């Protein structure tokens, strides 16, 4: 197999790019820590959409957080529609 065939073979098995692989168990573990801190302190935790707008895992995070923050109209819309 030449290099071009190998490259085509590898590319055929990968999903289209760009893509992100998220560890849902790690996200839940972190959310549980945040929820516990909120419980102990009385603070409220918000998701800053500016730094993490990966809406594909909002449903996993939502039970542990109190809402979202927004610094643009598009972020307001994302928070309103998907949170």
C-alpha cells in the first residue's frame, strides 16, 4: 500500500473535520464538584458561553448549573434557545 492509499484509508475511517471528542463522564464529574461548591457556599454557578459554547453537552450540564452568561446578542440567543 502506498502512502496515498494509506492516507485515503485513514481518512475514510475518521469523521469529517472539524470535530471535538468530549468525555461526558469527566464533564459530569466536574459539574458535580461545581454543584457541591454551590451547595456549600450558597453561590450560583453560571456557564460562560464566551468560553464554552459547546451546546451539544448543555443537556448534561444543565442540571448542575443555574444559567448562562452572555456578552453578545448571539450568546443571549444561544442561552435562551438551548439552555
